[in-house]
């Protein structure tokens, strides 16, 4: 049974004061509004409609919690950088995102979704910069990698890893495709290791 195989909706939150006190650990997923975040979550869970995918990016407007069992949670965060959202809504999301990412003790790692054709946008780098000071691990899924040739995807991964090594050394990255189900085992292994390491730390 995979880590995500028991994933089921748990709760949705729109304000920090409403975050659940579950005594467990969380891994959050975040990404630019059309980078394929919901599709990646659905692919990992092998569930077509666990996270809401939409033709209109920016539909995830809250922190959506999914239980993975054993007091482990996946948190689907609002997409960032989508222009058609009213400025006050965008400001609320970004304040919520920023505070959650920087202060949530239960958070043991962040998965950042980037479109492999346009990785490391200004907003993506801003997100990494927000979270990096926490010292917690970051793993990047370069989604839609099936839309690149093998040579292009290999080069993209190499370029991204070189950038990370220089600027965000606690970041790792991999290629991922929801369509072809590429990279699911690698992603699951990384996230499982975070939960395992964190439970060892809290036990020790």
C-alpha cells in the first residue's frame, strides 16, 4: 500500500486560527496556479478527483487537508500568481500562505509544483525564498515533463538542480508527469522519508 493510497478529504481552512490541532505531521503542496498541482496530487493518490482540478486556475482558495492515515496529512495550498483573482483575494491567500509556511510547526516539508517548460519563475523563486529560512526540506516536482523531449527534460532537470545547489541547497528536484504517471515512486519515497525522519525526531 502506497503512502497516498488511503488519502481522503479531512478539512478545509481559510484562516490560521482554524488550522486543525491533530498532533501529527503535514506535508504541503504548493505551485503556480496552472502548474498541475491538483493533477499531481490526484496522480500520487491514484484518485481522479481527490484534489479539485479545474480548467480555471486558481480554484484552490483555501488550505485543503487530506488525511493519509497514522496522523499524517497532505495540505493542498492555494495556487499563486494567477492574474484573474481579485487583488484582495490574492493578498489574503499570500498572507495565509506566508504565515502558514513560516510558522506551522507540524509542517515537515514542502513540495513545490513547477511546470517543467517554465521552471523557477520569479514567483517560484519567491516561494522558495519564503520557505527556505525554516530549514525544512523542499522537493520540486517538474510537472508536464511528458511535453518535453527526453533531451529537453534531462537538460531542464540538470539546470534546475544546478540553480538549487547554488541558491537553495536543501531543495531537491525531479521530473514528473501526471499524464504518464512518471516520477510517482520517487516523489512518494521523498515524502515518506520526511514523515519517517520527523517521527524519529519527535520520538527522540
